[in-house]
């Protein structure tokens, strides 16, 4: 058992873990920053005020980003490969919000007003897009 542990916790494996988890953390924070800047409403201000709709919508976007990002980590061939595909996942998620805003008129205002239905719809679209995005980000065999 000790031998198996030393094989799995070798320097390269630990370094890889540290690099990927730090990269994921930076991209996670960057995604939240960008997402909260493209939406017309102020998510964190609304969440601090107890707006459940804003929390649900932002939570869905975060999960919708994390699903493909985690898939990319599992299949990437390098840290750069991971970063490129995670950025693509973020762009797709940002576009999903913009398209959702076109479908559901007044999305941001509804979320500001605490309309839970709007927050749930935005979250459901974000998570669904994230799952589809992740499925599309798998290696193909040639």
C-alpha cells in the first residue's frame, strides 16, 4: 500500500494537481467576475440583500461553467489546453445568458425584483448549456 501511495503521490502528480487546481480557481474567479460584469444587475449586492433569484441564477451559471471546466481538466493534454477550452466554456456560458435575456424579456429586472421563476430559468439554461458544452468537449478518436 505504501508503494502504491508513493507512486500515485509522486512529484509530477502533485505538481500537476497543484497547477490544475490553481488554474481552475483562477478561471473560476475570472468567470464570476466577467459574468457579473456582463449582467445588468449586481449579483453580489442582490445576494447580500437576500435576493434568492439572483443567487439561483448566479449559482446556475457557476455550475454551468464548472461542469465543462471539470470535463476539460479530465481530458486535457496540458495546462494550456485546459485554459483554452475553459475559456471557450466561459464564452459559451456568457453567450447563454445573453441569449436567455433575449428569450425572457426583462430577465435582469425580473431577477432584481426577486422573481424566482426567472432565476430558476436562467440557472436551468446555464446548467443545461454547461452539460451540453461538456459533452462536446471530449476527445474524438481519429
